[in-house]
C-alpha cells in the first residue's frame, strides 16, 4: 500500500510541475519518501496512505516529532547530496510537503497535497 501511495504522490508532484529527484532516500536516521524540485526550491515530501475509515486520516499523520525528524533528514540530505553536488544550498530554500492519500473501498484514490507543513 505504501509503494502504491508513493507512486500516486510522485505522479501528483510531476503533474504540479515538479521534478522528482529521489525516492525512498535512506540513512541511519530514517527515510525520506520523496525529494523533488519545485522551481528553485527543494521539496521534502512525506507520503501518508490510508484505507478509508476507520483509520486515522492521512493528513493527521505528521505529528511535531515526525516533522522535526524530517527537518533533520532534510538537512542531512542537503549536506550529503545537494551541497556535495552543487556546492551551495538551493536558491529557493527547502520546504516540507505532505501528500495524504485515502484509498476507498471502491473508486479512485483521493489525494491531498499540502505545501509547507513543516
């Protein structure tokens, strides 16, 4: 279910004009689901996929501790990958987005993309 949700989220980001740079980037501290470029900004994207009720709505799945961890992972990715390659931070900065996906029993998935959640 997670992989399917990430595929849908990556497609949504591309449809919004972004370029997906990496998927499932991992280090000892954790994983970033999607890393994209939106014009001059780098986007760290968390993807939450849930089946329709009774589970928690995916947009409620990013508590402050998770946001803080994503910030740490973003800083590490910037240092190890972006700055190592380009020599400086992205001109447009970095933001954290959330894509929430609800998979109903029948019908098409429902996606919600919120920019700048952290």
